[in-house]
């Protein structure tokens, strides 16, 4: 921040645009989300042709989400979804939008198709798990675990258990495997209780 006040900083920034990005990332990492949101949006507006603006837009939306300003976050995720389909941020935005749909389902969201993932989070997670690129393996894994959680929440225990067993078989070395195992044990416990009550 101090460096940006120095005379001649603008000329430097024309050659080293990522300085603004570094500042925005620092705000975000220190939990100063209002400042990080403004900084990321400034970057996205000032450097429209640079490839890192898609990252900046997603981080701006993440900042608003952390502030509890979910409609602002959704608006930015929707912009990424509509304009940047060939990027990893496209899939990340869909995932974040679905997450907001699960946690905050009653927001006054426009009925446009780009907000579909908010209204249909389960379908969004399925598409992310099946169609996103292989280099987004962590996102694909998280999507599968979200699907399993939704199955269990809907008392569709058999589908949840089958998905979790498949996850543990395919990703035994994942750092998410402990969470998957806990979710599996929870769903099996719930299922056993139901079967016991039915004397089955």
C-alpha cells in the first residue's frame, strides 16, 4: 500500500500489473474481504485483456461471499459462468454458486439460466464431477462428496453409501478420504437405525 503512494508507481504498475493482484491476495489472506473485493474488481476493470482477471473476478465473488453479501457474489459468479466457459474458474464458479444454493436457498435470484446452479445444486455437482477437466481433481472429489451429503440428507442412504464406497476405492490416498469415511459411517449408522426400527 505504501509503495503504491510513491510518485512514479503508475508507470511501474503498467509493466508489473500483478502488484495490484498481490495486494488484493494479501487483503484476502488477512481476512480484509471488503478491501480485497474492491481491489479484485479494480483489477478486473483495469486489465480486461489480461488472463488473470478471471481469477480476480472469482476472488472478488469469494470476498463478497465471506462478507455474507451472497447476491453480489452470485452476480459475479454468473458473469464468469457466462463469459469464461473454457477456464477452470468456470467450474469453480459453478461449484461456489451451488454451495450458496445449498446454504442460502431463499435468496431473490434472477430466473436467468446462468443462475441454474443456484437453483439446482445437485445437478451442478453432478456435472462438475463428470465433466470438469482432470486437472481439477480436488474439485471433482469435493463435488462427489457434496452429492453424497445431499443423498444422505434426503434419506437416500443406499445411493450415498454406494457413492462413498466408490470414492474411497478410487481416491484412497486423497486428503478427503477421512471425511468421506466419516460420512460413510454416519450414513450407515442412520440406515441401520431405520432398518432396526422396521425389524428388517
